[in-house]
C-alpha cells in the first residue's frame, strides 16, 4: 500500500469544474446528525481539501415529512454562517415520481417542467444560494431497474415524463443561471445515452455525471455504464461506496452497533443478506492481510477506477469522517487488487 497525502481533483465531465476525489455526502444531516454535527463535518471536510458537497431535496433519510428539506436547510445555514459558498461545488437533486413520498408535492412529483422548476427554486431558498453547480435527477421518471433492482422488467407507461421534457426544463434552469450543469442519478445505460443523444441533436445541456451505487458488493455499474463514462466523459459519482457501512465489517457476526444505520432503520437491508456478508468477511480478511482499514480499502478500490470522478462518503461521527476522507491517499497494490478480484469472481455482485 502507498499513501499520498494531498487531495486530488478530477474534471467533472466536460465542464470546467475540478471536483475533489472525495465528495461529502449529507443525507444523515437533520436525522442521524444534528445541525452542529453537520457544521463540524463541513468545516473539517473543507480543511481537508474536499470542495464537493452532494445533497438532495429528499434528504434527510429515511424520507419523511418531518425531515424533508432539512439537509439543504442545514447546508444553507452553514453557508450563511461561514461565508464559504464560493469554496464549495454544490450538487443537489430533484425527485422523480414520489407516490411513495406523499409529503413531496402531494406525492405527484415528476421530472416535468413544473416540478423541476418548483423543486429547484425551493432548494435554492433552503440552501441560501442563487445557484446550484450540479443539479441531478434523483431517479428516472419511467419504470426501470434502480434502487436495488438488477433485472429489468418492461412495463408500458402512460404517465412517465419524456426525457426530452426533463432535459428542456434543466436547460431552462441553466439559461436562467439557477443551475450551472445538469446530471442524472440512478440511471441505466439506455437512459444515459438518451440524455447524451438529446444534448447532441437538440442543443440541450450535456449531462456532466451519473450518480449511481458502486461498491465491492455491487459492481453492476461496470457492466454497461462504465464504458459510457469513459468514452463520453460522463464520470461516476459513486454513492453507497461502503454499502450502507457494511464493508467496514461492523455488521459481521450479527453485530448491530449503537446508532448505526442498520440498527436504527431495519428496512435498509440491501447489503446485509447472507451472500453480502459472506463477501464482506472475505474483503475484511484481505484488508487485514495488507494492514489496511477495511473501509479505506473499499473506498480506495472505487477511487482507483478510471470511470469514477468522485466517491461520495457519508459519516455519522467524526471518526468515520476522518477515516473516510483520508482514504483518498490510499493506493492499493496490484496484489491487493488481485485478491479483491478473486473474491468478486467467486461471489459476483452479491447485492443489487
């Protein structure tokens, strides 16, 4: 293992923005984390060279009416208190269909012009800023395989908003100066190419990035989207890099640490099935073999992939945040990566 101290930065798509290889995730602020804890995390991240924050109108999680918009509100309060808005490349997201979140626009949110404009303007107010640097669709308007579904089952739809209308609405926000760049999240290869083709043929904004899950337990991004990221310069913003914290090893042997996500919210089981825990135990053994913190090994593996622009880390305490941010300096050896690949080949993508 090699350790390099200085934070590194990557170009965000074809934009002129250089974002830190570590992005500060924020979705626990306002639920698991207090305003004061969130302020401390932002202060520390900035001091460590992190210039990229990611949030969403949906947050804090798990989504509920009482915490809707709380995370953006906290970030806005920090901007006002510190005057550091110009030190941050700020990303947020607009919800797709929200029939499962009746508190968001009466459960009738879609990626149409009316919803996108309203959502962005509300986010700007909460964030106390006049623009969002990267504005992302949080999930598609159509029925497809995202949020833990690997297989695709086709459904004919009557109400899905067209990608044309979505991108035209995002273009309007760019033209008005309310957002600088557009992007997508939880998308498929087909969806990504639709956005890219429309940008080329209709003169609409080009998506700068894709925010999808990517971790040692779910490497499905490599199957189709990784090539798009490399060839089209639409890099991955990797979320859930530690698989809800599972890859730290803290849930092995039935453990449920105090105040951990799976302890508090037992519905978050995507990465804690038998195959996932079996693979996690093998990855923890590899980390022990090379004398690396298991979480840092998992994060370093993601960062070293050529299609990854930034890795979105989240933490509920400063110890986790310190470890996660310092992973930017960990360079895995060829031998370590080979051992990781052996585990993956024997137990590929155990968790969707």
